[in-house]
């Protein structure tokens, strides 16, 4: 195998079908002397004449007849499984996509994404994972994760593609009828009222904390929590304020009696993106999934980088 030229199999197959050196040369777009040389190499490699010249043309030997179906099968496998790009038929495929999202990302992305996927591809399953930032890159490299959707500032490098979906900012939440807030969050209320501070795995909250620190803005941090799940209920039953990504605030307003208010400061914005590894770039299924995510959540057509 180390020295065997697999192109010789094409010469063998064409000779078996045509029985004529000239026709083989025409099909393979080679000269007739080149075909004769290839036949000589085949004979040397396989220790058999393989094809003998007769009045009817080049007749296969018993050994050649025995090899013909094997070689045809090998060439068919190469054409169909190696050289042909795999297709992706959403209606028929059975596959599980693994998507990295934070818990807050699941609130924003999963309902609409699952609604679309289940309507287009009934055989597709989704598994979301929350991977520590320092382990996410290696998980993408090993194809343990197909896509990372959300705010992942640590995902960078030549092997990672990223596509911007939309720009995001922050809002404040208070309970409806809050006695100290009347439809508008003021700097005074922001400074004096107690706050809930979420310290979740998602990196977006770090943006708020860094901004407040840089601006020298202080507040009373009554509650620190690593989870978003309890926050809407806590805010609805107390006088606390919480600052969260805008899309999360919209979700919380649907499930709890809370009001969404603009912060009294010009909070920084950040881009939510989808990320994938170079090894998945040309995978038809991954490309299809990225297209769905962009269609559902992209503000405008974006380019991958």
C-alpha cells in the first residue's frame, strides 16, 4: 500500500469496461503510452497479465475478472463517500445539536429556536450546555459543541468563526407599583434603593459591574445571587432593583409582575454572536443551524470572521 498508486484502479476499471487502450486514454484524458505504462505497473504490482490482447480487444484474465467487482466497489465508495459533499435534509435527518448557552441565553434564544427547529426538522434534538469559559474553546475543537450562542468574549483566534446577531444593552427591573419609582429610574433612586446583583456564569453581567466601578457609581447590594431564575420573583415581592440584559428583562416582565425601566446612566452595549470552530465550518448540518439562528435573531445580514 505504501507504494501503490490508487489512480491505477481507475485505469483497471476503464480497461475492464472498454477493452481498448485508446478508449481508456480518451476517457481518462491521458495519452495511450501513459495508459500502457499504467497497465505495466498494474501487472508488476499484482503479478498477473490482467488484460491480454486479442482480436476482440484487451480481454481480462481470470484474475482480472475476480478483481473487477472489488475495484468497482472501491471506486464507487470513494466517489460517493469521499468526494461527494454530504447533504443535509432537515425533514429526514436524525441528529442532536449541542449548543453552548448561559442560563440567561436559554431564556432569550431557546423558545423561538426550538419552535422553528421542531417545525422544520422533527428528527433533530437539542442539548444545551453551560461550559466554563476556559473549557469552551477545547470543547469546540473536539466537536463536543456545535455552536456557542451568546456573549463569549474569550472565544477568539484564527480557528474560531463568529457572526454578530444583534447589539444588546441593559435595563432595570422593579416591582410594579414600586413606591419610590414612578415610571422612571432616577440616579437618586438607583443610588438609594437596594439592589439584587446576579453573579452568574454568563459574562454579560461583568459589563455592568465594570461600568459602575469605572464611573464611581455606588449602590447598596442587598442580594448577591449566582442564578437568574429566582430574580423576577424576588423583584416582584420586594423593593429591590436589578439590572439585567434587555432581552432578559422582556422575558421577566412576561412571567412576573415587574416593570422594565431605562437605567439612569448610559449603560454600555455589547454584541451577541454565534461562534463555531473551523472544523465545523463546512459541515452541512452546522451551516443549516447557523442559518436558522441568523434568520431568527440577526438584526441584519452579517459576515462571519
